[in-house]
C-alpha cells in the first residue's frame, strides 16, 4: 500500500476538494493508495510515497518528496486517474 498526501497552502479548501476526488478515483480503480490531506508545511515531515497538490505549488515541494503529482483541474477525475496510473507504473 502506497501512502499519498494531498496538500494546499492552508489544508482546508483545495486540498480537501482534491482529496475527495483522489479518494473517488482510488476507490473506483482499486489503486493501492492510502490518501490523507494536510497543509503545505506538513510536507517537511511526510515520509510517504506520493505528494499530490495543485500544479502551481510544485516548485515549493518538488525537492522535499519522492514523487509529486500536480493537478491542473481539481474536479477532473480523468486527469487524476491518468497521473495516478503513471505514478503506479513509475514506482513498481
């Protein structure tokens, strides 16, 4: 089981909406990923496998985690699915 963290600056708005969509995609596709969410500052303590955030925050976190996915449209489940599939393939 892989561990993913969804973050935004405050951990309340966009990260919560994105977590809901990521959870839906994970459930619908039976991906082996456990998803949680938090604030951007939580990245410093995150020891999991995958960080998911909105695309414009990638420069702030890319050097702090193993693998980062940036999402352009928080409501686009196809984008989320495509990027999660790439993560799973890349980390086999």
